[in-house]
C-alpha cells in the first residue's frame, strides 16, 4: 500500500525507521535513474563512512540501529604456556562507532568521471558536530568540481544546509548545476505539500533525467511494510498541536 500522507510522511523520520528508509530510498532511486541514463552513464551506490568516538554519556541516536560489537575476552585471560610482559601502566582507550550512509553517483560510462552526486540528508548531516563538518567538507569539494549536486532533505530535525536567500520550509530539494554555480534550483516543501518531480542533470548534450520523489516514497513505503511499525510512536521531532491533529487523520485505523 502507498503511504497515506499526501507528501512526506513524518512518521518515517522516527529514529527506528529513518536509516532503513534512507538506504531503501537511494537504492530504489538508483534503479529508476539508471534506467533513464543508460547506456551513456552508470549510477553507482557509494557510501559515506563516519568514524565517531563514543563518549561516556548516553549517545544521541542518529537514525539507525547500533552496530553489533564483538565480545572481548575477560580481563586477565592468558594464553596457556605464553609468558607475557606486563606494561608499566594501563590507560582506557576511547571506543569508536562506525556509521555508513549511502549516496548516489552518476558517472560517465566511458571516462568514469563523476557527473552528478545525489544525497539524501541524514540527521547527522544536520546536527552540529564532526559528522556535519565532514559532510560539509565533502559538499564543498563537489561544489568546487565539475559535478552537479542534488540534495534531498526530508528531515525536519536539525539545521538546513548553508544557502543565501533560503526560504523557510519543512523539507527541501536543492539542484546545483555545475554550469550555474553557485546559484541553485530550490524546492521548498511544506509538511502538507506533495513531493515534486525533480530534474537530475547530466552532461551536455544529454537531457536531464527525472525523479518522481512522491512515487518513490510510496514504493519504498510499500516494499518496506512501514504500516506495520512506523506508527508505534509519535513523529520525531514532535509536530505542533495543529499539525499533529492533521497528521493523525492519515494514521492507519489499527494504530
């Protein structure tokens, strides 16, 4: 079944849902765009790698399940028959957490040059900290290159990406064409607005591909079976009382 909401479904922003939605959205999107750009271009799924030090205090949930950690041997365990040299001191090392988040690259099939980068923003991209800094550095590299950038923001949480004259909105799409740098096309989207069909720019003389974001969201929602667990808690972040009352009319009756 399609998502019951006319546009973005705010329940998909919940921490228990978002990472799965993020990965499925990009992988299915790669297939849709790839069918339009072959044989001159290929669409590859790549990933950002974020390595974080884990503090002693409780961690902020970044929209994905914690990774499994292998158990370590009990302190004091010794291999039989092996003499060990004892260190003069002991220190406590900082634990690290590794997160992987997908993005798409469209490449020229002949030269393998990156033509377009398609990003679906994550909570870590929009919260101040090293993950956002790392993403902004990568974003700056793309904006300084001959590649186009398509940035899809379907999250209300956190700070939007930098941009002058950016209108206020819940969600947004930015299409930065290399030949128009640093001007970019911008789609401001409200909570109740349908998601648009957007252009995916390629290398001249090839025409743009297109991506129907609303149709893609419906397909992801249906294939993932979100109706069975996305509504087990309120939207995150919380909606205003007026928007919450509006949203509740779309929640499946069994919830």
